[in-house]
């Protein structure tokens, strides 16, 4: 092989190496982007449990009591939220809501409160029922209403269809019913947690 042929072969080899280096760089960058996106998604999905594990358990705030607000606190799952008077998409984005036809604490009726389940795109830890499924028999739920704190203890948990009349069952005994979607992807199933006065 002559000198010219050797030089031409070396130049072609360098061009192939530069081309491969550029492709390798793109592959590494794409891999890094996919890794970051995957870790972000994983972190977003795990955030409610991490938040509940590391944040301090909430309690009824003294100002909430003094001002007579309607408020719910669930220490185990770190819910600390105003209970808004009507169930609308806006109220469920800002907190949890009271079903108007249901009772109020201390009236001896079923107090029904609904809230959104965890939505990775719009989650605010204090205003969601995203970890409601974590509640078990014996867990406490505190409700402030008109300057008084009512303590309820979880007794039952079940999943029902969205049109099941038992979801909004009006009763003549004091109880608290908490409702949310079964999970953030579910449009037709509802999680119902019933708590009785302590």
C-alpha cells in the first residue's frame, strides 16, 4: 500500500471515529435525559408516602378553633385541610369538601367529606385524600367545627362503584365518611372510609 493510500485510509478512519463519537454523545445525552425523566416520575409517585413519613403529624391549629373553621386533620396520612362548603372542581383543588346534604359534627348524623385522590400533576400534600387507603381500623381523624374538636376512629374501609347509593348514605347516628377515587387513575371506583366518634 502506498503512502497516499495509507493517508486516505487514516483520514477515512478519523472521519468514522468522529462520526461515531458524535453518535455516542447523542446516545449518552438521550440516556441521561431519560434517566432524569424516569427518576422525576418515580419521585413524583413516591412523594406522598415520603411526605407522610418525614413530615410532623399535624394537629388542629388553635386559630382554626378560635375562628370556628370547619377543618379536618388526619395525623397518620398528614392531611391538614379546610373543609369547604360545597363540592366543586375548584373546592376539591383547594382542599376537601363537605357534601351539603350530609350532617355536621355534633348533629348525630353522617358527616360526609370528599377529596381528590393523589394526582401526580396537581398534588398538594395537605389537601388530598391520596393516602386515604393507608388508614386502618383504629386510626384517628380530627374534625374542628364551630370552635370544637370532634375525634373519630376509623372502623371500616371499602371500595364501591361511583353510583353506589351507600357512598352518600345519610344516617341518624353520628359518623364521619371520607370519600375519594380508588386511585388517581380510577374514574368509576370510590374508596369509602367510615369513622365513628371516639
